C-alpha cells in the first residue's frame, strides 16, 4: 500500500510539473479582458484600446477593454488584484500605480504585491500650460510670477492622484512656492476653466493640450520630458527652460494578478512587444503625441524595476505635501 501511495504521489507531482507549461502552450483559448480603471474616452482608455487591438492580432484571440472607473483608479486595480491569476484578466494603468502605495493609506488590496508586471507601454509627455493672458511667455518668466504671486495663483488638476495633480506637486516643489490648488472632476472641466481664464496654470498630457496650443487658445511654457516632443517641436523642455528636475511623464504599463504563471506572463509580454512594433499602433501613438517604449522596456523585469523606482521617486513628494486620497 505504501509503494502504491508513493507511486501515485510521484505521478501527481509529475502531472503538476507538466501542467504549467502545458497550460501556457494552450494560452490563450478564449477572450482576454483588459481592465482600464478610468472612464471610457480618456487618455488611458485610448492607449488600452490600441494595445488591446494590436495584442489580439498577435495572440490570435479577441482582447476587450472594460472600464471600471472610480476612487482614483483603485476600484479597477482591485478588480484585477482579486481576479483569478490565469492571464485572462489584465490591468492597463498609468503612473497612478506608482503613487497609490503612498497616496492611499488604506486599500482593499496590496498595491505592489498584488500584481505581476507584463511590460511598459508608453510614456505620454506632459505640458505645463497657462491661460492665454498669463503674464509670462517663458517658463523662466512664469517661475518669477509664481514666486511673486504664490497662492494668489490658481493651479488646476483633475483630482487627487491624477497626473495633473502630481505634476503640480512637483512644480511647486521645484520652485519652492505653493499655489492655490483647484481640483476638478477630470481634465476636461479643468481645461474649460483654463480656456475661460478663471484658472492660471495646469499640467496636462499632450494628447489633451496640443490642439489648444496650436490654436493659440492657451500658452505653453514647457514640456516636462527630457527631450522635445515631436508634435510640439518648438516647445522647450523644462530643463532647457531653466527648471531641471521638473520632469513628469504619464507612463502606462500592463499588469496581471499576482500568481499568474511565468509562462503566461512571458507570452503576454511577447504579444505586447509585437503590438508595440505594429505600424498601425505606432502611427496612432504618434498622432497622439507619444510613442511606444523601446522593446527592452516592454518586459516584466524592466517594468518592475521602473515601477519600483517611480514609487521611490513620488513617496517623499506626496508625504511632504501631506495630501492623501483617503
């Protein structure tokens, strides 16, 4: 009896060892869902839908996008963290994945340990923009105005934890001066107030500001990237304009629930890398003022290293501001 039991145990163990790679070879066998933790139509949703279409072509399966907005992106992230780790429920999120561990002191999931990284997707540039009649035409002139006027100036953002909020925190830290922060329910209403002249300054992604900049409806002071942006070639970087260290990009990454088999992570990463080489995606990204990341950054390992470094970057800034989302 002991010999039979031992043989059965060894057989089951052997089956278990084989099941992981075998399952990965069959993956995917059905539709994959990418959760976007924001409303449809926003910048992250746009990126996700382009990625879903292109990865679906490589995987040979339909990849759909489901919007699960609310609570600064944490509701959608929680949905994925609590999903079955089989590769069929993924998360496409932005820089909020780096700020949530500090910005939220209580979450119903582990904001770092609850996920496996698949790869980075893109880094969308940010622009620092001002109302049309703002009394400065360059970033250096704007810094002087900010230092002189301080909290008499209104800085708009799309809510605590939004990229525009983080950009504002970094700007105020860089110039060592506080402004009056005015949160809105999204960048759309914030932009309307900037256009009306009731708001002085804001940061927003090139995907949302380029048209208004080119129309002359608002002033652009700098792009917050290390290099100039192709869609705004005449706009200096913040470093060129005299404010080094003021750099913010809205990076996006693809995640799976913790415990997703390594073979499936690698298959998904391979599909993501193929998607980022897809000419249709590359062209559409260019039209939005961004570009896919380099292939060596669209890997689980590179993604996790970058994510951890960005958590470390934002933690002291958020703590110093003392502005939390809960």
